[in-house]
C-alpha cells in the first residue's frame, strides 16, 4: 500500500542591527496512508479501503533585543 509523505520547512533569521534580531520557522508535515480492507475480517464491503491522513503544523516567531549591556529581552510565540 502506498504511503505519501510530505514535509515543508521554512526558516528566516534576520539581524536588524547589533541589538535586535528575529527568528521564525514553519514546519508542515503530513503523511497519507491507504490501507485495503482485510479479506477475512467480515466487513460488509471488503473491497473498500481506508485512507488515513495525518497532518501536523508547527511555527515559532522569536524576537531578541539587548536593551542595555546587562538586560536582554526575548519574546516568542509558538503555534
């Protein structure tokens, strides 16, 4: 039975100046599995199979800044 797998990655790093930078990434991962129905399971329609789809997503944005030489600000958002 075929298993279709797909993975997409996107990442960005940017330094605005010596004190401020941003990082971001996005990940999409999915697989689709097609399974036939076993013959001896007793299903009503043994010729109809099952398709299982499993998508997943992840993303993060992080901002980092140096406010003073001894004070660092870091904020992040995850989805």
